[in-house]
C-alpha cells in the first residue's frame, strides 16, 4: 500500500488488488490505521473499489470531510477512470455506453434490464480502446455512474468479457498462478520462514484477490508441502486448518494471527507472533476434520524478529503471551488439591484493553482478568512489574471440597503460581530471542534501544479468584446483588 497524500482531513492512497476497500478485517481502513500507528484512528470510506481492483482511493479522516467528499462525488466533481483488459472487440475505438442495470441483492449479481423497474438504475460510462493484441483489448474507462459491477456488465453486453480476459491472461503465465480467488489460509515451512517472510507479506498485499485477513501458519520442523501431503492434498488441508481455527477460537487455546496482524506488529514493534502447527503423524490419535481430513496440530507460536523466524514459544509461553496481549485464553489448569487428588479450573472469557498511563504504568483491562504493566527503576536499572489478576471457574474435582475456605485458598495459590510461570516463560522467551512480541515498548519505550530488552528484569505478581461453576446459589446471589447494587 502506498500513501500519496495525507493531511488532517483526508488520505489519498493506492489500494492493492485483493484488499477490501471497506472497514472490515484486512480492509483498507485497517491498513491505513496501521500506517498511521493508531489502531483507533477514524478512517471513513466514501467510495469503493472491488476487492480484485487496484487503484487510487480517497479516505476521510473526519466525519465532516466524509460528508464533503460524499457530496462532491454525488455532484460529479470527482472523476473516476479505470484501466481494464477485456477479451473481445468493442463496437468502436471509443464511445459511450448507456444501459439499465438490475441488481439482484440475493444473488449479489448485476444483470442488464430491458425496462425500468424495481432495483433497476441507469448506468453510463465512456470508453477508449488504447491497444489490442491476441484478442485482448486494453481500455480506458470513465464512469459517470457508480453501479455495482457496472464495467463488467456493460462491456460483456457488447461481447467484451473481463472474466474471459482473466482466463486468457493466465495462459500467458503457465508457471505462476495470477488469480487466487479463494485463498483462506497461508502456511509457511520453517526453513522458508527462517529465510524471511517479507516476500510472502508483499505477495498478500499486492497479489490479486488475496486477503490480508488470511491467517498465516508456520509449519514447525517441516515444509508446507509436507503439511499438505500429510493431510491428503489442498482441499483436505483447507478443511483441516478450518477445523483447527474453529477449535482454537472455541477453546481459546491460541490466536490465529492474520497476515495483516503480523505485518502491522512487525512494522510497529519489529517482532510478531504466528500460530505454529505440526503435521499429524499416522499413529497420533487426533480428531478428524470435516471431509475426513486429519487436523494439523497446534504447536504454540512462531516468533519473528524483523522478517525472519527466530524461534518458537511452547504452549505455556504461548498462553502467557496471550494473557499479556489481551487475547485471554480459556485455558484449563489441573491443580493438586493437597490430598492426592486434582481440581480442574478454567479461565473465563476475557478481552484486553490497553490504556497507556505514563506515570502509573499501563494497564490491560480484561473482562475477567487484569494485567497491569508498570515500569520500575531502582539501583539495578530498569525493570517491568507485571501484576495479573485472573478469575476462573472450577469445572471438575476428584472429590475436594471447593467450598472449604482453606482448600479454596490453596487452589487459588496454585493457579496464581501456574499463571505466573506462563507469563514468566513468555517474558523470558522475549528476552532470550531479543524480540519484543509482547510490545513492552508501549510501557517502557527504552525497550527499543539495543540491549535493553535482553537485560530487562520482570517482576510478576498474580492474584487469583476461583468460583465454583456449578454453584447455582452463589451465581444467582451474585447476580441479584449486581442487579440491585
């Protein structure tokens, strides 16, 4: 993505092919916010381009600017020109086309209409054929109206098909796929990732019909080809990764970082995480994905420093990273009850919200957990104090009386120790790899200076609150107090 002009009212930029122009995950507004370094910056879409189309777009940075641009477009003050390749000959070297188009919203398709009616609107454009070769025509097109799929529909009605041109253009590049309309996941082998993923990120930004919202996985210890082969081919691995993504979302066991998230984090922090996976071995007993595909096993996180893979986080360190980054995993912990038995507890669903406070540290408020990061300076130098408060529910017990205050205190202490160990594992991995994937620079800017992260001391404090998930009276009583508080 290239920014051509920027002021406090508008942004003029080049939208790459394959990126949505609207404010959706992976869309242009998200990219622009990342470029501005502010994930909450207002960016308003005032006109659109199809995902497969690249070109110059104008975005508003204020509501007032958005209204002004909208009125300018309605008055025809904004000139819209396109370059398109069509297969077939247009009637004249240049001309103007007027048609009635009907939009079928249910089918999401546009058709030529013979007469005015419901959902029928006039479409008008001017064209000029700039060059012709091998049955293909390069055309400059000026739009006077902005109907959905207007150019494709009007040209096709004259025997000049853009869709057929796409197929013909592919014939000129037999060694490389030009158009990927349905990419859902990206998998990169470990060796490839250690060589650098900048070309891969660039491909997704510039490639035709590729989405930056695609999750990117790193295959630990193997190549991406091995992963595909282990799961029976391209269709099967897509089903396997789909099941894996659904399971991680449902269980909260990991976050599937998208291409956009990875690129944004590398840009602002110089480090990023990606979900690591491993092909299943035939003897492994794992669930089956839809269509019979075996799951690719989740294997913690891959860590990128700059563009290169520099290491991996195991499951504990990955859960610690999730807690500090605000992804709030729904992790389960099996805790000893002190009598030879065990009690299983599960963290509640949570979401992090970071609010920088320069003098008091920075606090990440979670729905059921709070991680407070505060910089500390003493005679030993800079340190980072991490205070974590978690709430969890008891889901299983081998017979321990979780209503007993002493037992509950023992379990809460065990949970605090387990969570602290995960957070310490994530922090130690960040220091050992010299990769600030936890974005500690937001709290302690000195972390960006050479050598500071590797020598940074972390002081972890945890507090846990346990609830019995099956304590109906306690839950109802708490709800009643909340409603009348």
